[in-house]
């Protein structure tokens, strides 16, 4: 792992206690993110991306969730081991997070101004006038106008795009080093999606943020992410420099994702798809979890888990990688 990385996730394994017994949801996940860089974490729904992000933030309830193995090194501390009281100081201050659906993340009974000011009160001890000035400044930075009126509005009085801007304001108002954006544009229309991504890039330049972008949108990853990690069934199956991974994918799953992207389909052509579904935790078998959907499968793939093997600017976990 990169010793100079702002965030280093090393061998992270996360399990849940279920009625059928313990089940591992995320297994042996390893990646790093440098200061000021953007990394994309990509995969279908059910691959473990959000569980990974919420584990980094220590947001999963324990029980039933637990960290079975691994380290989450951030600014010299292992977030997998720090006490919850210490994590409360890091969460929202040093690390901010933007969620997929702001309406379920914002408090519907509080006005916008007090919700953002609460972050400053908790982490900076600011009250009244000092907090209000910073709230106004951050709302201006994320693109609000007519701010005096907006401060007094409730979440339901704002559009989806404005609610997401409020979430972004709350996430960065304390000047974090790392921003985790979990599918931040999924619930928005295409035009607003582009505006939100432009805003995140602007904030990154102005504030020096590192961004971990969790998404299924390969087009966005290709435009804004220096590095990318492809996740399937709870494991990283490929990672590396985005330009290298997209130009020459080594894992069949990565190749299938790229081929099924609308950007790689000509007008009038049938959009390609990946047959089958992501196996549920507890049903992944002992070999490669992608074996049942893979056109390059071999007998070995079904019985032996391939390691993540480095090759130049990328690494892939496959016994029969793409040429």
C-alpha cells in the first residue's frame, strides 16, 4: 500500500450476523487514495460499494455488522479500531459524506440553516453569528442564491438538486480532507447530475479535497477519476489508473461493464448486457464469484479464488484475464 496515501484500506472484510449465521459481505478489500485525488469505486448494485463506504465512516450498526479483518488507515489512525467517541470527531469534520438520496438524509423537521449550523456547533463550537456567517459562505460556494430565504426553508421546499447541494454544504463546511460521495447524482435528472459533478470538482480544487466517488456511471468515472476500483460480489476484481483500466480492461467483468455502457454502443445498436445477477452474500461459492456469468470461465475459476495480481498500472483478480 501507498505509505503516503491519505486513505489506505487494507484487507477490509465486513460481515453481518443473520438468522442463518454470519455472512461476509465485503471481503479482503484493498485500495488507497492520495490527498487531493479522486477515485471511483464502481460496480453493480449489491457488490458492496456502499457497505465499504459506510464501514469507512463507521456508520453500520454493530451488531449486526462487524469488521472481521483489515485496517482503514486515515491520517495516521486506524478507523477500524478507534473508539466511537473519537470517530464522532472525525466523522463530519475530517471526513464528509454525501449520500444518494438527500431527502432521507436531511431532517425534515428542521430548517436548512440550523441543520448546517449544527455541524459547526458540534465540530467547531460555533454559535449564532459566527456560525451563520460560515453557513452563508458555504451556501454561496455550493451555488445558492437568495440565501436569506433558503436558510429558513425546510428540505421538502427545495428541489432534489438543491437538497443535494445542502448535503454537500454540510459535508464540506468544516473543511474535511476526504469526501465520500455515495451515488450522489442517482436520484437527479441528467442536467442536474452534470451540475452536481461540476460542483464537486470545483470544491475539490478550492478545498483540496480527496474524493471517493461511489457510482455505477462509467462515463463520470472516466471524466473525473484518476484511479478506479471495480468491485464485484464484495471483492475488488480490478483496480488501477482509470485510463489504463478503461483502455485495456483485464478482468472480464470490467470488460463487460464497459461494453454495456451506452457510451460504447452505436445509435441503433442493441445495448449489451451482462447475463445473470450478482450472487448474494453467502451464495458466492469458493471460487471466482463471477464464474457463473463469465464467458472466459475455466474449471479452476469455479473452485479457486484468484488473487488480485499487479500488472503495470493496474491489478486484476482473474485466472484467465482479457488479452
